[in-house]
């Protein structure tokens, strides 16, 4: 057996064929026995590892030597070997930037660790917050230590290792991505609430002294709330960062935790910057649910630990990203910071006078954004990308809470959390990213201003009634527009390319034509009088037109080539010589048109026309060499050379071997056909030529920067123009969906009208998802002060399972939202008053993280509704009280319905309410209260049920999905169970038990009604008696206590009588059933 081979005879065993070579033997043996049962002899010979295998994942492999015979290992030794590898891998993965001994690391690793530690200290980032460094090494961005583990797991890339220094004695985890794919990986990290710091090279290798590291620095710091690049954001949704300054407020009259807060939020990509203050946690929760900020900066103005814990618990229950604690600035420093940012003398001009919480919140946000943007401003000539601060009030809009947004599926579905099949998806016909974001913001916070709603309706009506198809023309023009808001942000940060700048300015120049089309549409519209009656003055759209901005846009359009390049070389690359004629086509990548700048034209001519100096030098060298065939030519990767035919050159050298040396010619790489030389004069001319190349690039960068500054100076006007275009885009989309789905214009009334009248209303989402051939069954609803013979404040809606109760309930809420954003609604006719809040309690969801069961969550949400409901509110309840016993559930549902229909004794008036329930006892509320009505979803029995026909039998119930007046006492739960595929044995037993337990809920409800209502005259007499005894208050007993005692006594007596009577009937019914069974 030769050295380095394994004998095939060594592997002769049953079932294994004869092997042709030792390599075949090794492969077959490896395939026959798993790695867990084979181990090699340990020798000093070379071990074979899979290519690019991670040292952390290396498995036992075969050694290659003359005596390396593979043997079977015992389970004990193999287990010991695996444990050793696991320990080694664990020790490597446990090495972190905070635990490693820095002095043992290589210089590059020392710089990596020092950069991360200084970054945490500079930004005051806690250790609990995940911070990942992407460190530029050649063409890759690499991460090490715990950053590599995070990057590999989040981005699903390979985790390998790297030698971090011989003194360390081990390798550290490493993961890397190519430089061209770094934005995609950053986006994935941000989605996991990871903060990313990009450490790039700020010095070229040519400029680095020998033996020194290439200089690197943090050039970008990206947090989930400060990302502004399109590649890192969703185009149809805003990305907010918020700051919250909150202080505990002591209120002796309330047992709940109270607060006073300032809340500021910003979208760095669009410049939106707003602030408000408030005094309730409910208001704060609705703000967070509406905005869903990716990052929240929290500053507590309280030293009480329990208050901080309460705030932290509240934030964890809201849909926010990461929360960072911040120190509070002094009021003087906060005011100076805001005044310097907006170039004003004081904050009074910003609307923050006597509002210290607003000042603190806005200043905290500005300070943080400035800190994160400072790294980029060191390397890019960027400016602060925020607009002028706007102070707003939460009373201007209807802030929907998290439960309402989820239950009604306004912007995403409750089950999957996706946009498809949500209300936004059903209404979105926008053609620009700005319009999509505007639509989302409107749906999350519908307007409470009647004038604003009617103005929007007027534009929609104008686009619908227009006979010249202006809407189609406007949408076609808008489809070509750039995202003015976000491109303005990229201009501020200095990251915009020439192509983006030209696109931006072309879009700006198209906006006046869009506004002119809208104005013409309103002026020449058949419904002009009706449109103008809503106060639609089209001039407010033209207020966004800024003449200076149009002038700058026209200058940019004329200056830049078309198409402009999508990439520009960096200043560092040009100065270091990294950009040259060999690797950069200056004609294909030029930015400015000919004639824009005289100096630029002169330099370009010198580059494009090198014939002048080439011809002169050629003539000079011909005279010196007496070679008429000498030519100068540019060779790629070599530059300009002197060319002489080889036959002539060799003849000259044979005659005078030292001629070319005396002339100062240096021979360079030649070919079979010619000899090539370079001389000092040629090098001098070439340097002059190449310097003109670099001067062209530098001059173009300076000219481009000048244009960028002109746009940045008008960025406020640019973004205002973008907001007006977004409004037109949304309203044009409303007109399109109205035309497609046959919507109708609702009549909007003030909140004091307390009205909701919907005729043949449809669910806006469900009707768009029905299969072809099926249509939605519309229903009518009437609540509030309808001025009809029967004014209802509360609708009891019963009916069988899967009959369409929840769908009907949600359609009311969605139509109310659509009406208050200015959209037309899916109905035959609609009259609605403005709702200040929409409360929903739909579905069954638990919160195990906080130890809350499904019923606890339901009760907490119901309590919030009862505490905040007003006369202008719309309340939608679905099966309150179903998560507990029937007795408790009926009691809770009954009392909640009474509370909402009668109005609270504390002064709240009645709210418009739709109450979906399977507690049929609640139907009898309509006979007690005149403002409560009983309705049901109608079903019909197609055929009598067939007994004994097996599982495929259906009880024949067909849902008509029609809401009809009158009570319902059927739930058809057994029919639904049978259709779901319950076994026949289970269904037979269920029907038998139901027959034993069945006493019509109508009978029990009748007794309950009698017990609670009693004689109406007796009830009125009791109330009159209480009024006569108000003088008892002088004895120390309050009027509320007397009222409560009288009600408890009256209800208790009446309920006991009714309960005893119902129990007696129940026993009689059981006795009758048992006697019938015996016979």
C-alpha cells in the first residue's frame, strides 16, 4: 500500500462491493456510516475540511496518511468529542465586544470594538438595545462578535469566523454582505428593531501609509425611526419617530393613574414635524395606535418607580417599535434648541407659548435626530430634514384606538396583519406614493371638521360629474410624478442622485398643469353650484405654487442631461485618483449639458480633443528620431505610448543600439507588430490631460452641489406642493372607486344631530371580495334622532351563527369612517352626523403576556368604552359577556345595554349603539325602553331535516343576510356544528341534551323583563319618592347613595319574584319531559 492511500481490502465487509480506489472506498464508507459512528485516528497529518466550512461547524472527518484506518468509535467517545466541539463553539459565540479583552485583539478588531463602545457612550444607547456595526472591509461590509450572530440570524446568511489576533487564541464569529446588497440587509435589520451603524472607509488604500490601517469612520447611523432612504421604507406608509415627555398628575377625585404629557412625532423622510400635549392615558394610547411609531423616546418627569413601571407597561401594550429612555433637557435649553432650528427669536411664534410639555417633547426629538444625523453630515453636506414645527390638537380628528383599528380592519387585517382585504386596500386607487400615505393617515384619523369633509366631497363630486374625463388626465399626469416629499428629504441629506434631481424638478413643473385641470373641472362642471356650496375655493390648492421653486426647477431641468446618470463619484474617489479615464466614461456619465458652464465646456473639449497636443508631440518626436512612422496612441491600462513598427524599430536598434536610450525612451510592453515606448514629455502631457479629467469631475460635483442647495432652500415649499398633490391623488381615487362601486354622497351633519341613517348599506371590503356571480345583500340602519315615529339609540341584533351579524356591524363602522374622510359610501342613501369616537368590542383575544384571559381583555375594553363614551359616539358591540357563565354574561350584557341606552347617571347622554348578541333575553329590553329596538338576521328553512341520513345531512337553514325588525330566539348552533363535520354520534347526543335543556329563552326573558321593569307606574312613583326625599341629604346621606339603595331594593325584590316563577316553570317542564320518556 502506497503512502497516502487507503487499501480497498481494509473495507471488505458484507454488502460492500469491491472498490476500485481508496477514494471510492472513503466515499462509500462515508455514505454507509454516519459521521456520528465514525471517527478518525488522530495524527499529525493534514485534515480535510469542506471548502468554506465554518470552524464552528466542523465535524470529525477522515485523516489522510499511510496508517489512517477508519475505525468505529464507541458512543461514549463520540459523545465526548461532540461535547468538546460544542464547548469550543459556545466559547467563541459568547465572545462579545463588551467582554473581550481588547489588548489581545488585532488592530482592526480593536478599532471595531472601540468604535462600537464609543458609539454607545455618545448616543447613550443602553446595552439592552441591539446595535449592529457594518464594517467596510474591501468590497464587503462585515460584522463580528455578537453583531455577526445578529446579522446572520436576521438576514439568513452564513455565520463563519475570523482570526481576531494571535494573542486571543481563538476565532470570533463573523458575517458579511457585499457592498451592493447592504441596503437590503439594513432594511431587514430595521424591521427587527435593530439600530445599524455603517463604518465605511474614508481613506483610500493609496493614501494610507505602509503598515497602517485604512482610516474608517461611522458614516451612517440608522435607527428604526430615522431611516430616510427609499430602499429602507415602505412607499405607501409613513415612518414615524416620537418623543414622549410624561409626568404623573395627582387627582384626588380619581382612583386611576393620571398624567400630563407632551407628545411630538416626526417623519424624517418627509419632514413632517408635529407636537401636542394632553392629560389622559387614553388619549396617549390612541395617539400611539394611530401613528404606530417605529421608535419612541421616553422622558419621565417623576421619581416614583410605580409610575415608570405603569408607563412602561402601557407602552408595551401599544403597537410601537423600540422605546429608549432619554434625559430631559432644561426648559431654557429646549427653547433655545427649537428657536435655533427654526431661526426664530423664541418658541412663541411656533405655538409653544405656556406649553412646556410641548417644548420639551419637540426639543428631545430634535436633539436625538441631530445626534444620529451628525455622522452623515460629517461626510455629506446635509441639512436638518424637518419642516417647521406644527402644534396640533387631538380634538381636530377622530383618533381611533387600537381595538377599533383591529376590529374594523382599517389599514390591515386582524388575522394576517396584511394590507390586502382591509379598508385601505378597498379604497386605494392612488397613483403616487404621496397619495397612498395621505389616504392611510386620513383613515387612521378621520376628520371632525364639517367644513373640511364637505370640501373633500366637493372635489370628488366635481371629478365625478365632469364630462371631459379630467380625472383620467389628472391621474395619468400624476402617475409620472416623483415622490416630492421624500425626494425633498434626500436632497436635504445630500444623498440624491442627478437622475433623482432631474425627475424631481420635472415633477415640480408638471404640478401647475394638474392644478389648472382641477380648477377647470370645478369651473366648467355641471354641478358647479353644488360644489361651490360646500365652500370649495380652488385657490387654496394654488397656494402651494412657489415661483422661486418653479424657477429653480426650470434651471435644473435645463442644466442636467436627459437621462441624467444615476450615480456620481465621491469626492474622495476623485481626489485619490480612483476615478480615471480607464475606468470611467466621462461622456456616458456626464451630468450637465453643453453650454451650461464655460469652464466645464473648455475642460471637456480638452479631454475630447487630445489631437492638438498629440499632433505637436508626434511631430517633435519624429524629428528627434527621424522615424516618420512614429505614432502616439492610447492603450487601455497603459495610457499614451509612442508606437514604432517592430521591423523599423529593430533595424534602428541594430544600427544604433543606444539611440532610444539617449532620447530618454523607456520601452514598455510591446507586441509582435510594434514597439512601444514612453518618454518624460509624453508623461507630462498625459498628466496634464488627466488632470483635466479630474477637474471636470470636481467641477461637476461643485455645480451639482450648488443646484442642490437651491432646492434645499425651497424644500418647505416643495413638500407643501407634495402634500397638495397627495390630497388631489386621494380625492381622484375616491372618485374612481365611487364610479366603480356605485357609491353615493353621504349627507354629513354636525355632531349635535346624533343621526345615522343608512339605506341599503353594503360592506365596502366584502363586496369587493365576493366571487363572480354573487352580490352583496344590502341592509338599512337607523339610529339616533331620526325625527321619525320610532327613534332608536340602541339596536339589539340577534340571529343564528354565520348569518352575517358581524359583517353588518362592521359595515356601519367602516361607512362612518369613509364618510368622515370625505369619501362617498356604499349605500343607496346615507345621512350621518359626525362621530367623535367609534368604539368597538369585537372578537375574542387573550393577552397571555400580561396574564389576561379572553374575558379579562373583553371586560377591560368594555370598561374603557363605558368610561369614555359620549352622546356623539358610535358604539359597536359584538357578543359582550360570552366568555363567562350564562348568568353572569346575561347580567353584564343587560346592564351595559341599559347604561348605553339610558345614559349614565353622571351626566353622559345616550350613545348610538349596535349590540350584537346571542343572549336572546336582551330582546326584551325593547319592551322596557322606547329607544331600544330588536332586530335579527333572517334565515329560512329550505326543507325539513332528514333524520338518520348520515353526516351529509343539512338542517336546511339558509341565511338571507337580511336585517329584519323583530326578535330572534334561534342560534342554530347545532346546524353549524353539523356542517362543520361533527360525528353523527356527537350530534345525536347534542340534540337529545338540547331537548332536555330547552326552555325558550323568550319565557325566561319575559320573567326577567317583569322582574326588572315591573309596573311602570310603580317605577315612576319610586323615582318621585326619591325626589321628595332629597332633604335627607342634610342628614349626611348623599342623593346618589339614596338612589342606589332604592334601585337595589326595587330590582332585588322584582328579580327574586321573577326568578322563583321561572324556576317553578323549569321544574314543571322537566317533570313533563321525564313522564313523556317513561310512557
